[in-house]
C-alpha cells in the first residue's frame, strides 16, 4: 500500500463504524464486476434456505463437522 492509500486508510479508521462500513462497501463495489442476476437469485435462495433451517430448530439442522477435522483439512492444504 502506497503512502496516499496508507493516509486514506488511517483517516478512514477515525470514522464511525457505520461510515467505515459504507466506505468499505463502496470500495468493494467499485472493483466488483457487473451484476449477475442468476448469482443474485442463487444467493437469495441460499439465504432463505439457511433462515428456514435456523428457525426450524436443532433437529432440522445437519450435523456440523468437528473443528478437529476442519482444522486438519485446512492444515493439509497449507504449504509447509
């Protein structure tokens, strides 16, 4: 990160959280590609599915993977 970017970042850290979030969203949007309606719909469908599962209670949820297994898989992928 160059000096101007570092200065802007430093100034941004002084903003209230809501303004930092808005700035971050706008920066990300400035480098994102064009909207993809199919992707947006798929994401909305996934959010709806997760909301339904969350409201259905623990019996409706699929069991998660134990942290020890997830950690092991991540460590296997990291370069040594």
